[in-house]
C-alpha cells in the first residue's frame, strides 16, 4: 500500500470523524435541552398513525439520529407509555424526517463552498457558546455542531483526490465496474458497516455523496450505499431489544423487517434506476455540483414511497414482528434492571425512562405490602401468614431498589443536562423513600405478630382505629403510586398536603387515645399499648415518606 493510498484512507477517516462529531454534538444538545419536551410529545400522540408519523418526521429533522429515536421509543413501550403501533408509526415518520437535514447538508456542503465561510463562522459560534446567556449558549453550540459537519464535508471533498490522482484505487474501481453486481454489493456493505459504526444515517449519506462528487464511483454503488444507510440500525435494535419486554421486541422486529425489505428493494432497483436516468436524461453530462442534488432527490422520493407504504401496512409489519417474537420465545429475564448498554446512542435518556418505570413498580409493591398490613390488622390470628408474604415482597422491593440506586449513582457521573440531572436526583430520593416505606411495613407486620404471639392486650376499638389509620395512609401511598406509574395525568400537590394533614390528625387522635387509656385504666396492658404506639409511629413514618415523594414527583419529567 503506497503512501498516497494510506493518506487517502486516513483523510477519509478523519473527515468522517469530524462529520460524526458534529452530528453527535447537535443530537446531544437537542436531547439535553428538549429531551423532556420530546418525550412528553411522543406520549401524548395516542392512537393516531398520521399524527404519529408527522411527529416522528418533525423530531427526526432535528434529532439527526434514527437509532437514538428507536431506542427512546423502545424504552417508552417498555414503560407502557405508548403502544407498539404508535411507536412504529413514529419510527416510520422519523425515517423520512431525516431527509430534511440531509437536504441541508447537501446544499450547504456540496452546492456551496462551505469551507470559505464555515471556519470564520466557527469563531462566532464558539463566542456565542461561552456566553452566560443560556439561549445564546445553546445557539452557539448548535451552530458549532452544524459548522463542524460542513467543515468535515469540505475536508472530505478536498482530501479525497480525483480518481486520476490515485492510480491504484482507480485500477480497483475499474476492475469492479466490470462486476456490477459485486460493485453494488460492496457499496451496500460499506453503507451498512458505516451506519453501524457511526450510528448515523446522514453520515453515511454524506459519504456516499462525496464518493460520487469526486468521481470515485458510478451511480449504482452510490445508491446501494445510500439504501444500506439504515441497515446498521438493525444491530442496534437487536442489542437494545434483548433487555426489554415482548412489546418492545415486537416493535424492534417489525422495524427490522421494514428496514431490511426497504434496503433489499432499493438494492435490486439501483440498476433500473440508472437505466431510467439514462432514458430521462439522454446524452446529459452532470456537473459535480449537480450530482448531490440529483442523488438527494432520488433518495427523498424513495424515502417518501417507502414510508407511505410502510405506514399503510403498519398492522402487517407488527403482525410479522409478533410472529417472530412468538417463534423466538419470550425474553428470559435475568432478574436484573432492564437497562440498555451505554454504548448505544442516547442510552441514558432511555434508561431513565426505564428506572422511572421500575420505581413506579416498587411503589406498587410497597402499596401491596401496606395492603397486607391492613388485612393483618383485621385478622390478627393470621398475622404470621401475612408477615411472610410481606417479607417476600420486601425482598423483591430491595432487589429492585439496589439495582436502581446503583444505576442512578453511576449516571450522576456521566455528562447530563439540567433536566436529566433533576430527574436523576428526584428518582434517587423517591427510590429511597419507597425503601423506607417497605421497612416500615415490615416493622408494623412484625409488631402485630409480636402482639399476637405474646397475647398482649390493647384498648377497646384499637384495631378498628388502626384499620382506619392504615386505610388513610394507604390512600396517600396509592395516590403517589398511581402518579409514578402514570395512571394519573396531573399531580395535585395541594391534595397531597391535605392527605398528609389528615394522617397527622388521625395520628394525634390515636396517641391521645393510648395516653388516655394508660392514665385512666388501671388494668391497661402497658406493653400492649406501647406496642400499639410503636405501630402508629411506623405508620406515621410511611405518611412522612409519602409526603416526601409527593414533593419530588413534580421534579420528574
């Protein structure tokens, strides 16, 4: 391999790295600044396919990363925030939505000389990004990202030599032109590999345009490379679907089928498209600046046709995904927290959705534990049976709590936006309070069992009063639990404060009743009354934890 050939490959890798860096910076900036708004927008779509597709296209126009959008959708499906059909329609729209930024890159990078004004513009963008005003800083970082992409395109165009200057590569290209099918398969394979490595379809599309613009290859391999740009997402979907439930896997399989069918259909059509071009434009010589416009137009029309067809056949693709899921069987749960690898795009945002869902599940477990305590207070003879069930639930709650805590503690060390940082902090505090509720439930059950085993006596109507107190605390916990699992659309903080005041009022009433019994009843069982007061004390702690959770819920996105 000659020095010129090595230089070509190194130049290509460096320029592509600059393009990917710019796209990643833009994607991360959008996610950190507007991640919660995007998530809320997706959740509110409902079962409206056209609106879902339009929303997906709108988001993809700024997100710049179809893998990141699909990972986010899989986490929302796992959290039961959106349906599989709605997520599939959003993903279809997102596939077409990438066309808009592709056009911007085509016009800015190929139809103008971007390097003439991108470098001076970079100085202005950096100055804006270091200002103290938040909006200007966001604008500066966004401009820096876009200009990095354009600079990378300029470097790629200038560094890739004309084929006449690279005799060895020219020889290989001419040899491959005599094997058109192999040449197209090579272009398709390059598109697949690059899209998986860069996690960006637009980076692959821009590279394909550069190959064509500099005259390295003919039309069919370039089109094949463009049609293979989305196939790299298949491996991303496989990696992410392994940790989620069946609905998320059905979505991933349906999307994989759609991507593969579209890519293979495009691969078979590259030579018919070349023939059609020759018929429509006979004896026409395209200038270098016209080639990117022409290829982007073909890709836009193709994306529109594929997206429209896939949207109309949405139920068929989902049925196919369900069939594959049924054949492969249910995903075996390892008992671990279902978080996707950090190497996948925007994994933190998707994993925060998962941990929010897991925290909601632990709140539901705590609610079940307190319900068993309520039953035990009325069936004091069967307290031991209820206590065993409570201990079993407590083990499950602690397992999930430890896993969520480890993940959130590690996430704090990663770069996060302000909204993500607040979300992590709120989740950690809520997770801790739910653990405290579980501990208090265990203590109440153990105390009830002790009263039964040692046959302590308590004052008249004590168990009825205790039942009313537990029921009041249970309602407070149920309200928080419903908010955490999103059964309630909005959270009323005033209602939470009112519930806490009612808990305090009943607690004071029970304390006064015990004190009155100990002072006036000479036959009162002091040990029994003290045990009863201890139960009231633990229930008060549960009420305090519920109030603490209610203060943190508004901080969740």
